[in-house]
C-alpha cells in the first residue's frame, strides 16, 4: 500500500499540474452533441454512397445522388422523399468492366457524380457507369423525376473511377469539368464542354497526377473598369515540379481560366490560353483541400476556405486556411512566372523568370489593354504570348492564407469537408462560421474570433464512425446536409435550446444564439433586431456580466451508508471546463479517499467524517477570465442501517450519467452498494472497471504514470505543434513569442483527443505584423508565423465540393 500511496501522490500532483497546463483548449470543441435519433435522416435499403448533392431552393428540393439513384428530397425534411429515379448499369456494361479487371459490385456500378441545374425543370447528371462515364438530362415535372435517356458521352465530364476525385461546374449551360479522360486515369484534363470546347495541354507542367477538388466562378467581369472577364477558379493538388526532391512531393494549387477564352489560332488551338496556376500555402501540415467559396455580393470580398489534410499517415493534424480572391488575383495578374531551365543532363529546374514578359501579358483574359491592341478574342493573341504561357503556366509566388496562418489546426480524426456560413450577430457584425465534416462522422462548428480559434461544438451525425463525403449548407433555411456511405443527414445550423441558462448561452459564443431576457431562453438571433438590448450575446469576449444572477443550486440530500462507496454524479456542461469538488469548503483531489472522474465523484468506503455538503463546480476559462458555476450540490447525511435509495441527476442541465438509478424515495435518499462489491461495473464504468479497491487505485496510478510519461516525452519531443492553440491568460504579443505543443490525451466520450501544453521555446518570427480585414469584421491584427512551405498531398476524398 505504501507504493500505491506514493503513486497516488504523484498522480494527484500530475493531475494538478496537467489540469493547469492542459487547460488550454482551443483544439477541443466546447460542447459535444452525441448522435440523436431526432436527426432528420434519409436512406434507402440497398442504396449506398450518398455523395452528390444539388440544392434547388427554388423547387424546395435537395437532389441527392447516390449509387445508381437520384432522389428529390424535401429540403425542409430530407426524410420526406418526393421522387426517385434509378439509373442502374446494364449487365453488359458491368461485364465489360469486370473483364477490365474491376470489381463488379464495387467499381462496376453507376456512381452519380455530377448534378447541375440546366433550367427550372431540368438537371444535367453524369455517372461513372461501370468505368464508362455517361451523362443524361433529368427532369422534375409534376412531382416526378425522369431520366431523358439522351445518353451523352461522359468522358472528361465525369471520372471513370468512382474513387477518383473530380470537380465540375455549370456556367450558363457550359460544363466545366476537371477529371480524367481515360480509363487508366492517366490523362488529367480541365475541360469546357460547349460549342467551343477547350481543354488543357497534355503536359506535366500543366497537370501532373492531379487530384481535383473544387471549382467555382468568380464574376470579375461585372462592371469591371479594366474590361476584365469572369473567371473559373480550380483547386487541386498535384506533384510539384518546382522542388528538387528525390521523392515525389505533392503540393496544393489554385488555377484559373477565363470564361471568354476561345483558345489560340495556331498555338494552343482548342486549348486554354488563360490557364495559370499557383501554389497554395497553408503554413502547416502537409496539405490539400476541398475548399468552399464564401460569396459576397462584391466578388472582391470572396474568400475561399480550404481544408488541408496530411498525405502521409505520419501526421494526424488537419488545418483550415482561407484565401482572399484578391491575393490570388494579385499573383496571377502581377506576379512573376516560373520558367524551366535545363541543368546538367536531362534534369530541369524551375526558377523565377527574370527576362521580358510579352504583351499582352501571358495568361491574362482579354481586357481593355488587349482590345486597345486590336485583340478582341483569345484567337487574336500573338504566338509569342501563347508560347510563353504554354511553357510557363506556373506562377513563382505562392498564395498566402488570409491571416498569414491557418484559421484552425485540429489533431485527431481528419477533416474531410467544409462549408461556411456568414452570420449576422447581435453586435451587427458578420461572422464566418465554419462547419467541418470529419472522417469519423462528426461536424465541427468553429469560428475564428480575432485570431482565436473556437470550436463551438461538435455534433455526431452517425452512430458508427463514417466519413462525411459531402456537406452542403442552405443559409436561408439554416440547415446543413451531410452525405455519407449509408445515409444523408440534415441538421439545423444551430440549436440554441441546448443552452438552458444565460451563462451557458453566452459562454457558448455561438453567433446564432443569444439569451433573451423576456423569455428567459437561449434563442436564435434571426428573430432579434440587431444591437438589441432585449438579449445578450458576447462572442469575442464571452462576457456573462449582463446575465441575471442565478440562485444557489438546491442541495440534494443523500444518506451516507457507512463503509459504502458513494457516487455523486456531476456532468459538466463544457468540455473546456475543469471540475472542482468542494467538501465543507475544502477542495478535493483524487486520492485514496476520492476518485474524481468525468461523470462525478466517488467517495470510497464512506465513514462518519464524510457527512457534509459536497459541491461540484465547473470552472471554465474564457479569454483569461475564470467562470465558476456550481453544477451540483449534495448533502450527505448519516443514517444507521442500509436502505434502498436513489442517486438521481441534479442540476438543470445535467444529462443522464452512467449511474444506475434505483427505486426513488422522496426526501432522504441513499445508495445501495454493499461493501463487498465496492465498485460494481454497473455503477463505475470509466477508465477503471474493478473488482476491488486496490485494483482501482493501482490502475489509476498506472494511468497517471503513463500520462506522466507521455507528457514528459512530448515535452522533450515537441512533436505535435498546434499553431492555433493559443493559451489563455496571454496577450497576443506573448503568443507571438511562444510555440505551443499539442498533446494527446484520452478524453472519454469525445472524438477529439487533443489538449495542449504551453511551452517556453522562443519563437523565431521575423515577419511584420499584418492587418487583416477578415470578412469586414473590423481590423484584426495577426502575427504571421514564419513561412513554412506547405508541401504534401491530398487526403483521400472522393467527390467534388461546391456550394
Ligand atoms: C420528417 O419526415 C419524417 C418522415 O415523414 C417524419 O417521420 C418526421 O416526423 C418529420 N420530421 C419533422 C421534424 O417534421
Ligand atoms: C430545359 O432544358 C432542356 C435541355 O436543354 C430543354 O430540352 C427544355 O426545353 C428546357 N426547358 C425549359 C422550360 O426551358
Ligand atoms: C460505396 O459504399 C460501399 C459500402 O456500401 C463502400 O464499400 C465503397 O467503397 C463505396 N464506394 C465509393 C466509391 O465510395
Ligand atoms: C475589335 O472590336 C472592335 C469594336 O468592337 C472593332 O472595331 C475591331 O475591328 C475589332 N478588331 C478585330 C481584330 O476584330
Ligand atoms: C434541439 O435540442 C433539443 C434538446 O437537446 C432537442 O430536444 C430538439 O429536438 C433539438 N431541436 C432540433 C431542431 O434538433
Ligand atoms: C467557485 O465558487 C464557489 C462559491 O462561490 C467557491 O466556494 C469556490 O471556491 C469557487 N471555486 C473556484 C475553483 O474558484
Ligand atoms: C438494496 O439493498 C437491500 C438490502 O441490502 C436489498 O434487499 C435490495 O434488493 C437492494 N436493492 C437494489 C436495487 O439492489
Ligand atoms: C435519462 O434516461 C431516461 C431513461 O433511460 C430517459 O427517459 C431520459 O430522457 C434521459 N434524460 C436525459 C436528460 O437524457
Ligand atoms: C435536506 O436536508 C436539510 C437538512 O437536513 C433540510 O433542511 C432540507 O429540507 C432537506 N431537503 C430535502 C429536499 O429534503
Ligand atoms: C461498461 O463498459 C463495457 C465495455 O467498456 C460495456 O460492455 C458495458 O456495457 C458497460 N456497462 C455499463 C453498465 O454501461
């Protein structure tokens, strides 16, 4: 027992230290919402891979593409199927496909990959069709979906391989697609299918084993003073040509083409004359992305958000970076080009082009400059300009993220999809709320408040972990739609009623929610007048001072049975909070007497001296301020003899704990655990599942030792760096000088396993401060991190992402 005592002292000390040090939490969602049956869900037996979506707000429909099926679902409740149409592969096609060595039941099926609006009643749809991509028109008339059987060749519009990433976009009935032209997937192409079809050159300097991710139109031509054209932006990753590495290096790219491009006359005939690409920098993990564009009425305000995931299994960190359209534009319009130079034998090195650049500028859209030179179409461009761009599509500079660094870095399950909503909060400002899907079926809801990453909540969409393959947002309806292998799920962007008290409503820092004084409820801000005094919300500060004071928590009387183990449940309302137990105004720590676990407090072998009042406080730190809320109070009263009793869950927001409730007796209550069975697995199902006290304590000590070891290891190794993890209690200036280390630590019932430690290693930042106007939320100053080039590869994500 003496050894155990020593271990316990270490353990207690460790918990104390780690509670302080691990207190920083920006990688951890504040609230975890576990799977609920109430989520609106759609699935049909025998159909899987729900991975393509088209929002038709105009028709009140969500069109959902799956394997061999397209559904028209009620946009208000996707459980309501309005219509369906099935597009199965023919036996012949399937046979041909299997002859080519593909699996009949997996690859040789028809995966719907492209769904675009053509006009009010008609959609364009493409499927992989057993490695023989095919397109068709589909109509929704009189409540029925119908395929028009005008089968069209889908090569270049839709991938052959259902596992290959692709992207497509419909612009004025011209289909822009980025996929592969052949069965092997070795001929990547960016194609415009129109009367004047255009494509990329088959040159590795244009596209080298790309993974296409996303495309969108930016209407830069609208009322342009320079007579500029609209452009299609494309995001992808590919093998880098600009690095001298022995192994392949994958980089993230943005490319663009001009809508009015008609190709060249002699050079680049039927090819893009405006294909330019640049590297995307995210200053952190190895990368790439399914980005989403956050549109503004003024295209200059557009921001692309991209998720970067590691290509290797080594790192488990994903990141979100945002790029302003103007930063991308500046590089394409004014940046230097890279040019190939032959070194030594056959080796080519890409360096900055320092020589003259022909006029009109290579890769530029036809604008007033070109028109003044008498060139009204790309067909009129001189060979010099075209030859230049044919050989040098890559820009020298990389595009830097909006804030100079990632908006979010998250350890644990990889991020797969992102959508962003722009929310008008009570303070009259707009906030960008990110909804990020993960590979284990969660949605992370996050906001960046003046450089501070805050994950409001994580919502578990599926009972069993499965990757979110597609995510769509209907901002006017306030709904999110997520598709996975076995179902599609719809959830509201917020559910303020989850927060029952003013303090919790405010501490949630959810731009969608505010506490309304008159109703005493946490409600959606949609119905509130901006800058209203009738409600309180404090997004950047988490300031609860305007909340009405709450009365004391009523104590629950329990009977103390001598020699028993007594369990006092206490469920914290926030993952960021620390639990503090008080007994007669003395604070308790886990030791031989007490075991504090995530669901409450266990008093081992109760004695007479244990009678008294126990309080469970939830202590949460927000922006350097401590918030201390008492969640539960128990009064243990001595009672002779054993009786039946109950341990109920007190507290206004307490959820069911793992406690087994016995028959309820009003008033005085006790617990019915015999001393022979001190820690029955039924009542204690945490990290320790035990047959005896000693075992429990020993295990606990072992866990602590392990934790200690892990902590020490990481203190030395500093392997997990978490750029956006900013410890509280420090000013921005301090932050710039510190590097912080993320730590793995198991937190039960939570998908994320990240906590972080502050470290003292000085940081060698040498960049100037950058003032960033992030979505017009006002001036925010960020200290950029030193430039770490983002090289790496695309996480495996298998469909397009678009808004
Ligand atoms: C959605 O539709 C399903 C199926 O008709 C129904 O059972 C469910 O109650 C509906 N949900 C709501 C919130 O209307
Ligand atoms: C919609 O487009 C389809 C295909 O181009 C065409 O056949 C149909 O007439 C159009 N319908 C309307 C209402 O414009
Ligand atoms: C489709 O779903 C099945 C499981 O039902 C899975 O095995 C397969 O990998 C999925 N296919 C694609 C292309 O995602
Ligand atoms: C370009 O357009 C202008 C006016 O539209 C016209 O006057 C001029 O002849 C055109 N030039 C060429 C080369 O087509
Ligand atoms: C919001 O949350 C409450 C409490 O968890 C739940 O009862 C309700 O069904 C939720 N509402 C929606 C629309 O999901
Ligand atoms: C929380 O508040 C209670 C009552 O105001 C106080 O007794 C307790 O010490 C506080 N706990 C912490 C950790 O500040
Ligand atoms: C509580 O204990 C009493 C006597 O020790 C026993 O008769 C009763 O069955 C127990 N109740 C439960 C729910 O275990
Ligand atoms: C607690 O559990 C009971 C039965 O298991 C259930 O009816 C009740 O809704 C649960 N309460 C909460 C707050 O989860
Ligand atoms: C709990 O016990 C205290 C003092 O023993 C008493 O004043 C109070 O009324 C009891 N509360 C309940 C709910 O029975
Ligand atoms: C306790 O945990 C085990 C495995 O972790 C599980 O099988 C069992 O159902 C749990 N028991 C209770 C009462 O929750």
